[in-house]
C-alpha cells in the first residue's frame, strides 16, 4: 500500500512541485489550498501521471474550524499520514516597521505561524497513534536572517525555525522526524503575492541571476523524506548559487 503525504499550499510553487515529486516516488497525496480549481487540476494531473490516489482539501489554513473539520472528516485510511509538508505561506508587503500595514502583518502571522500550528496540532496525534511520521516545515533564509523591510515576514519564518526545533524535541519519543527546509529566492508566485499582483515588480526580484525553481526545493524535501528510518535531516538551507545570504545577490549587471 502506498504511503500518504499531506502537502499544504499545493496550488502553486514549492507545494505543487513537492506534491509532484512525492507522487512520482510512490505516495498518495493530500493537497490543500484556497484555490479550488487549481487543486482539482493538480489532483487530475497526479492521478493520471503517477497513478496515485489524491484527496483535494479546500480550505483557508487561517480558519481553525475548517482545518480541524478537514482532518476530522478524513476517511480512516487517509488518516494514516506518513509525511506532512507544512508549506502554505506567504509574504504580504515589504515596508519598514513604522509604515507596516497591520492587515498584512496579521495575514502573515495567521497563515505562516498559526495555520502551520493548526494543521500540525491535528496531524501530529495521528502520527503518534501510527507510531511514526515525518514533518517537513518550509522555512526560509528569512528565518535565519532579517532583512530590510522584511520585519514581520522574517519574524514568522524565525518562529517556524523555533517551532521546528521545539516540535523535534516534543515528537522525538514518538519516532516522528522533524525537518526544516529553508530556501533562498525561489521563482514562484511568492513575489507576485508579496507585491499584491504587481507582476512587473515581482519580476524585478529575479532579474539578472538564476533563482531557484520550485522543483529545486522539492528535491531537497524529497532528499529529507527519503532518508532511511535512522537518519533525520534537521535543517537544509538551499540557495541560488548567485545568492550569498538574505540580501547579497550577484546579478549580471553587478561587477
Ligand atoms: P506560492 O505563492 O507560489 O505558493 C504559496 C502556497 O501557499 C499556495 O499554494 C497558496 O495557495 C498557499 N497559501 C497561501 N495562503 C494560504 C491560506 N491562507 N490558506 C491556504 N493556503 C494558502 O509561493 P511559494 O511556493 O514560494 O511559497 C511556499 C512556501 O515557501 C511559503 O511558506 C514561503 O514562505 C516559502 N518560501 C518561499 C521562498 C521564495 O522565494 N519563493 C523562499 C523561502 C521560503 P492558495 O493561494 O491557493 O491558497
Ligand atoms: C522568501 C525568500 O528572501 O524573499 O522566504 O524572503 S526572501
């Protein structure tokens, strides 16, 4: 029987690529996100290409009632979740703290921290019951360094870094592995979302160098997930070759 993986935020970018690589490697998939039609498209693609079972769970991860109901209502066979990839997340806005938009802050905190906690709170007991599991949290270089105007987004990713460490301690005796995968700049919908649909501004973020693709990060997730039972990858920091840290990027126009 195929193992089950649950990937949050699978309608685009890193989550979608992670769902694809897990399906390709023999998992049945649970995929989540707010955009129902994109979930249905991916469900069909995975089922046809990889001959796997796919359950599309359509909810806003900020809504605790919906998250809890989605997991509670799973058929028993789907509750045997071997891998949870906590990927759903976003940055909204890029502004100095004194000019920050409070609604943006709340959206990032509610999605990146509270949403991740809501789903983990429901899935971890199922893994404990099963006697094993693996949770992969998608953090960021922004969870290791703060950068100008990134204040609250960086804080949410630092929080996930701390949560990863705490979860690893709490779940150790239950044989549940906990991994953080922290990418640098990845060309997904991330910057378009950050700049609220301004694709021209988003495009500038990735100009003059080769950023990571979502698939590069998905391969790192797969590397962690596919280690033998006695090995845990605690942290993976994966950067574009042209990016040295959160802010220093060598662009072709640089000398
Ligand atoms: P995308 O914008 O392409 O994907 C984000 C995913 O998160 C979408 O599937 C989106 O689904 C989902 N999501 C966002 N808000 C919610 C919500 N309220 N409820 C449910 N799902 C939600 O960006 P990425 O793939 O780049 O981002 C994935 C993760 O990687 C994020 O946690 C991000 O912080 C992190 N990351 C990204 C980096 C980058 O440079 N791109 C670098 C480092 C980390 P939908 O809109 O359908 O709800
Ligand atoms: C996303 C990467 O550097 O834009 O987490 O914050 S960055």
